[in-house]
């Protein structure tokens, strides 16, 4: 067995590196901007100051979604709820007569 990695192994390693770099670049792009609230806003809040509006974090306009509309239909149950019940006649009650 040779100590040199094969060409297929090198290609796989290179593909994995490229995928990792692409993933890191996308993550960096998503995390651009600064945190909201900023540290200054946190410090002011700790001292009792109310921060009504936060500084822009640089992420762009906030997406606003309306209420979700759901099209839900009730489950359709088969006639008779899918099973049969046994019908039985009521058991007559015994009457006891005391002889006098």
C-alpha cells in the first residue's frame, strides 16, 4: 500500500474544502451588520434608560408577514365510524315476589 493519497482522494478533499469555504462565505454574508440591541443600548438599559428605538443593524428592511391562512378540512369519517356494533336486547330484570 502506498503512502501517497490517490488522485480520487485528492479531488474529494479539494471538493470538501471548496464546499467548506462556500459555506463559511454564506454564513459571513448572513451575519453582516451589528447586533441589536447594541452594547451601548444594553448599557443604557442597565442604567435605567428606556431605549424606544434601536439603531439600525444594517441587515436591511425587516420582512413582515401577515396572518397565516390555513385551508383545513375536517377529516371525513366513514359511515358508521368504520366499525359495527353488536345490537343486543336488554336483559329483563327479575322480579321477586314474597309470599305472604
